[in-house]
C-alpha cells in the first residue's frame, strides 16, 4: 500500500490535523502513535507553537528522526535552504510561504531520509 502524502491529512476532516499532526499521521505505521496520541501530544505543536517557534511540520519530522540526531540537523538545514527559514513566523509572516508548502517540503525531506534507513 502506497503511503499517503501529509497534505492529504492536513486540515482534513474529521480530525483537522495541523502541520505537526499531519506529518505524524502520515508516518503512523512507523511510529505506532494512535490518533489519540497524535491529538493529545501534538495539537499544541502547530501554528507556531512548536518549541523555539519551529514550523510544526519541521518539528514533527525532527521528532521522527530523533530531535538531536545528525539526520534531524541535516533535515533542518535542507528545509532552511529550500524555504528560507525554519520558524513558523519567519516562513509565514516574513517569507509568505503557505503551510501547504511547508508540510509538503517536510514530508518530502523526511521521506527521503527514512527510505535510506
């Protein structure tokens, strides 16, 4: 079965997943997080509320790789190179990058890294 893209979950009903949640939902088979876990633990990580103001999609991708791992650092740098910033505020307010693009970019970068594992 082919993996869905994170965009298919982003703001989709009935859950209305945010940017962080849609990344985790996309990789749910890998993480074994339940929908309840994703709701409880990551609802508060979207909309610029992830630690250090990170984009929620980037934050969730880092969580999946291991936040302090070399892979997470490389993904963060690749995300910055592609979109120009890593914080929600920098992306949305300063660069006018839509959330759909941040979600898609994070999903693509994460998928490439996970395929190598």
